[in-house]
């Protein structure tokens, strides 16, 4: 275990393979921070989700930020197609904020649930942290010490989002389109 | 006979075969080079495509560092026996997943490209998703070692060359053989021709020897016989004078004997004419009168089984040798008799004809229009088939058994008639009979 952790830490600059037990929460969130921008190239938003073709993809973090500076670090210089990827922090749910991806931390389940309800049917990828009962389009989970994620493709379809099958194939579980 | 072969060099078919072999060889080499290039470029293209497919499918696994998924993608390529190795490298260039058959994978890979090594080719392509760079994918494909490829091509070229050589040798032999066969065939044909000529010449020589012998013999006999007739005739005259007036009673017998002697003398004259002991001179002849005079002789010659009809309507005279003409008529009558072994009718017909068109089978350039005295000998005998009829006047051509005919009768007739400025026309149908007509030019002063 020690060795694997070391290896994981070494590879963290680019990819974060392995994850720590609860004791090392910072490593877990480093992996999650690395994952968030990487979801973006596999997701297609409807054109209406952006103001213009040059508008960057915005990752919003609602409430407490568990990532520290790691999210900016991971997103920095990354691109999806022609769009840059930027990170915004929201103290409260703000429907006017043009977010394409919202990370909902485990800190306040009520806010998270409210945001999920508000975003239902909109072209926004909601990503819920592993501690939450409510699940967004993408929901993190810890499986055998690895950070994994479930995908609710049915919810994505409601918001007019298309998630690449490549990403679906990596998911821990997928709720298929057309399922209730 | 021993004509040298026309072409001492190589025949065109051999040159053609060698040229074809050379062209085949050149084409084979070109094809091999082309195939070789095509093969390697196609192989590289195919491997590159596979690498791009792997890169596209493994991009997510690389980005999310899912080694298991990456290994699954790579392992799917194990079924391709052309691949020696396949590997997926992360964004930092480190080896994430892969397999290798008998070679080592590089632990670090960051640069895309194509690299050739002994026995394999490495193709590295970047993996990315929607512009986001993920990592690298490496495929290593087996390539056949160059020496083995060239050995294969050399074997092929050797086979082609040998095949071409075999074709060349075979066609050379074939050309020789057919040339030999042609020479042999032409020599054989010439031999047959010469044999036939020789046979004909020998036949002609034999016939002419026979004719000569008969002529000499009959001529000699006729000459002596003629002298004997003259002696008898002289003595008869002396006897008549000696008997004087008392001999009136015996006068009838003496005259009868004298007439018989005259006939005998004419016969010897004819024999002498046949043996050419007597110079032949053309005289004015009325063919009707001539035929009438010959009727008795003809009757004796043809025998009782043949019924003779004379239809002598010709009034015009012609200029020819009387003795020869008599011979001809007698010959024709005898021919007619021979054509009617079981009896039949023989008609001798004379007519006056005026020709404005050449008679059948007379060339127009040798035809002289005018008046002709015609004499025809017509029988109801066996007749002649067309091929025999056409050859009837050929010298020594005869259908009679050996020793019976000279084959000269009709040819002498033809020669005599043509020499006298006339035409000989032979008409015949098998089973119906034969008509031989002589058209002799009318003697202009005889009118």
C-alpha cells in the first residue's frame, strides 16, 4: 500500500491513479481535481450552452472548495477542442452563472440537492462528491481505494448533453439513456 | 535435292520466345520491386491505422489512468499475429499497459513517429480526446527480413527464367522440326512428280518404239508386197496380150483379178502412208466422195454387228492429203466399232457449214470465220466421261487395253486436222455415244 501510494504521488502531476484511504483526503481530492477537467473532452454540450464558439468551458465549484489550488493547476492549459477551461467558485447557487460543469461538495447535502433540482433538464454537468446521497450526472465514489465515478446518462440526455462512450466505458456504473 | 536450310540463324519464333522471356523477366523484377514497396507502405499504413484506432479508444483510459481498461484495449490486439508488441503510454510518457512477443517495450515514450528495426517496425501515434492530449500508443509489427523477401523474389525470378528458357528451347526445337518436315514434304512431292514424269516418258518412248517397229515392219512388207503386185499385174497384162482375140472368154477373169490387184495396191499405199514411206501431198478432196469410196472398207472394218448409215450432204471440197484423210476416217470408224462391242449404229455425215462463231473449245484467237466442209463420225457406243473426253487427243492417251491401242489415233487426227487448218470437235456422253466432227476449210477454188 505504501509503495502504491508513492507511485501514485509520483504520477500525480499528470494523472492520479490511485487513491488513498480517508486518512489522506488531500490525495483523494488531488485525483478528483485532476479528473474534473478531463471529463470535459468527452462531453458534448448543445450550442445553446455557450455564448459563442470561443467561450471557454467553465467549471464551477459550489460551496466549500476541497481542492485547494489543485483544480486550477489541473485545468490550467487544458483545452477541449478550441475552448479553454476555466474554474469559478460560487458561494451560493447562482442560476445566472454560466457554468457547464458544477462540482457539488459533500459539505451541504441540502444545497447540493437544491442545485441538482434546479439544474435538472439544463445543459449542465452536475458532479457530486462521493459523500453525497444525491447523485448528479457524474458522481464520484470510492471503490477499493480507487476514485471511480458513476454516470447518469439519462440525466445527461435530459439536459441535451452527449457523453462519449469512451468515458461511459470507464465508469463504475452507468444509468443508461431511456431508463426511468 | 540437298537444299541447305534457308535460315541458318534462329527462327523468328525462337527470337520471339526469348524476347517474351526477357520481357517476362523484366516485368517480374518490376512487379517484385513494386510489390515490395506496395507491401511495406500498405503494411505501415495498416499498422498506423490500427495504432490510431487504439489511440482513439484508449484515450479515456489514459486520461483517467485506468490501467485495466488500457490493458483490455491493448490485449484486444493480441489476436493480430502481425503485431509483435502493443503498448499504451501515459501523458508523462510512462508505460501504462502493453504486451510484447519476444522483444522489450521501451519504458518511456513521448515522441510520435515510425521507426524500422531488424524484423519489425515501430509506429507511435499520440492519443488525444477532442484536442486534449492524453498520451501515446505504440504498435510494433513484424516485418519479413529483407534477405528472406529477396530470396523469395529470387526464387520466383529463377522459376520465371527457367520457364522462359524451356519455352525458348521448345519453340526452337519445334521450329527446327517443322522446317525439317517442310523440306521433307517438298522433297517427297518433287520425287513423286519426277516419278510420274519418268513413267510417262517411258510409256511414250515404248509406244513410239512400238510404232516405229510396226511402221518399219509394215512398211517393209507393204513395199515388197507392192512390188509383187506389180509383177503379178505385169504378168496379167502380158497374159492378156498373149491370149489376144482368143482370150475373150478369159477377159472377165483377167479384169476381175486386175481390179483385185488395184485394191491390193491401194491397201499397200495406205500402209505405206501410215509408215510415212510415202510423201503426203494436199489435194482437192470432196469429203462426201471420199467417204463414199471408203464405205466398203469401213463396212469390212467394223463388222456385221454395226449398222452403217451414210448421210453425205456435203458439196464443198477441201484441201488435204487424201491418204491421210482416208486413214483418219478409217481410224475413227474403228474407234467407233471398239466403242460398240455389242453392236450399234455408226453414222458418217458430211455437211457444208458456215462458221461465224468459234466451235466449242476452240480458242477465239485461232478461229477463222468462214466456210467449212464438215465430216462427222457418230456412234451409239459407250461414250466417254468428261475427263476422258478432255484428254482424248493427248498423245498416248488410251482407254483401250495394253497393246490394243496406240493412243495416237486421235492425236494424229487432231494434228492432221489442225495442220490442214481445220478443227476437231469431240462430243460424248457416257452410255449414249460419241460424235467426232472434223471441220475442214473449204477449198476456195472449188466453187
